[in-house]
């Protein structure tokens, strides 16, 4: 039963319009709105559209989980659409439901465990590079660049399997490399991504005539799925989903690892606890399989805390497709909802000493209110790659940290750059030395 109109309250908010988007000024505005008006704020866009900025964990949880079907993706996703086409991140309604059902099997734990050997090889490639860097005169590693390159290679191998070496990389050149080299997501990058489409299409055509022998890569999985009518993805759909997985799959994990290296390098007490955990749980030369990775609980805490402080998807939106009420809150049709994991995770009332890096917040005996940690969103549109990204991030740290000691080059705290994703505004360079074996 919904409350009568007289019991509905209108959240407080500024009378003047507020323009919100994935830009640094919006973070300043959202923080100011939260401190002036609280955790549910009514905002009007410059075009007169009604919006709500919601920073209340329980309400966020209910909107994204129980009431997810009353929303489509909201403002800002048009920009993402230019890059990703109508792939899983941006699609809505029946198109999204069909795609999600068809892509989900590729992300089952059983299926993802088949990727661990490949992932580990990508991490071991970094060991060779880092040994050279540690022995060089500069003894410096650009972890931003390293994590971007490693993350891109890893996701492309996960998508294309053997075709990564056979058809994607030619003469040692990776045509996707501009994605990790160019941090902007402007029109130039959109056009470069469009050029990749013909290359991906060529691989798809080859696969249609001669299926791949590997049973693990995402392309094989996606091409093998059909919907309830027995219809598979057509070429355009496959292209959009492949581009989506490429972009969604490397930037976010690579960005998180970038911050994790910075935080570990600047918190030696956290580093020694991680090293003790490795020593206790990983025998020298042990195979890093899923069971072993699952035992690295302190590393999980470190990654959770990194994602709290630096959630790559720092702001996302929804638009109500229908009017409804939630307790005493009326949400009109077409209302835009703004949710910022970054603001939520750094609000003092929710997280005391919110700016401090403290993995103990996620210790196994601590429980958190639902909706308080939001790096992967919640509900049916929660990130599909969450488990994949933890496998990748744990493998990267477990392979490199016992071999190399990283330390900051100065006391300067890296700044955040806020675009579609949160990144470090400059590359993070750290001093690197080999650990005594
Ligand atoms: C640290 C790593 C990652 C973070 C923090 C992250 C975060 C997110 C968030 C917040 C969303 C939901 C956005 C919204 O609701 O508007 C999302 C969706 C998605 N992510 Fe991730 N992501 C990560 C890694 C990955 C990886 C590795 C992949 C693929 C290999 C991936 C694939 C996707 C896809 C396909 C969706 C759309 C799901 C749907 O709408 O059904 N993500 N991600």
C-alpha cells in the first residue's frame, strides 16, 4: 500500500538548478549537497528534469535490488554508449535481460577458473620486466602504465584466447594498445575503437567458419549461447559486447591495482601483514589456484579497502521508468537518480575517519550495513566481472609483491582524475628493489 499524498515528504535541496555529470566539479557539488541537505537531496537539472542524489545505504540498496525494475540507466550513459554501442553496461529492458542471460555463463566461477593459468602467465610476464627495472640505474616502476598494459593483455587473452597471438597482435603490435596509452575517452578514442570493430569482426568471421579449439575464452562462450528462441548473438551484438568487456574489464581492475600499489608502498605495516599471509599460506613454487587465492583473506581486505577509497565507477545514474513511492519518498516518472560510491564511501557519518586507509574495516569479524560498500553496485545490474577482477588482482599482487619492494618517491599524495572512471591524474612512479630471497 502506498502512503497518501499528504504523508509524502519532499526531500530538501537547492532551489537553483545543479548540473551533475562525470566531472571533478560534480564531486565538489555532491559533497556540498550532502553536507548541506543530508543523504537524500532533491536536485533539478539545468533542463528542468527532477533528480535525487541518494547517499543513504539502505535506500540505495532497496532501489538497486528490490526496485531495480523501475529504472533504466540514467543520464551520462549516452556518452558511454558512443564508446560501447548497446553492450551490457548501457542496454536496458529486454535487450539487457537477454544479453545478461547469454553472457552470464561465461562468468560462472567454474568457467573463470579455467582462465587462472593464463592470468598467472600475464602476471609472470611482469616479473621479467620488473626484474629489469629493479636492476636498472633508475630503479623506478610506472605502476599505472604497468597495470594498464598487464590488465589490457589479460582481458584480451580472456576474450580472444589463442586468437590474441594469432590474429590480434601482429608484428608485436597490439592494435588495442591505444586504450591503455590514452587515458581520455574523447571522440578520437571513440573513432579508434570503431576502427577496431573491423578487426574483431574478422576474428568472429573466422570463428564462424572454424570454431576455436579453446573452451574457455569469452568469445567462444558468447558465440555458443542462444536465447529462449534459440537465436544467438548477431555480429553487431557480439561486437558491442566484446568492446564492452574489453573496456569494462581492464580499466577498472587496472585502476584499482594502481591505487593498491600506491597504498601498499605507503603503508609498510599493511605490506608486512600481506607478506606474512603469503608466507603462511603459499608454499614456495605452489600453483596459485582458486582455492589458494580464496584463502588470502587479508589481501581481500586490502583490495576492499582500496575500492572503498578509490571506487573506479565513482558516480552512476538511473532514470525512473515509472512513478512510485518508497516509504514516504515519492519518485516521479523520469526522475534521475544519482548514486556516488565515492561520496558514500567517504562520508564520515557512514565511515569514521573515512579518508584513512585501514584494511581492518573489512576484517572478517566486522559486519557492515547493506549498501555501505558499493564499488560493484548492487542488484541484478551488479558488475558481472567482480569475481574475475578479484582473481586477476589477487594473482597480480601475490605474484609481484613477494618478489619486489616498492616505495614512494615523495610524500606527495597522487591526485584523482574524475571522468567516466576514477584514475590517478598522473602516472604513479614508485622505487623498486628486489626482495632478498
Ligand atoms: C575493480 C574492478 C571493477 C569494478 C569496480 C567494476 C564496477 C562496476 C560497476 C559499479 C558496475 C555497475 C554500473 C551501473 O550499475 O551503472 C559494473 C557493471 C559491469 N561490469 Fe564491472 N567493474 C569491475 C570489473 C569488471 C570486469 C573485470 C568486467 C569484465 C571482465 C566487468 C564487466 C562489467 C559488466 C559487463 C557490467 C554491466 C553489468 C550489467 O549491467 O548487467 N567489470 N561494473
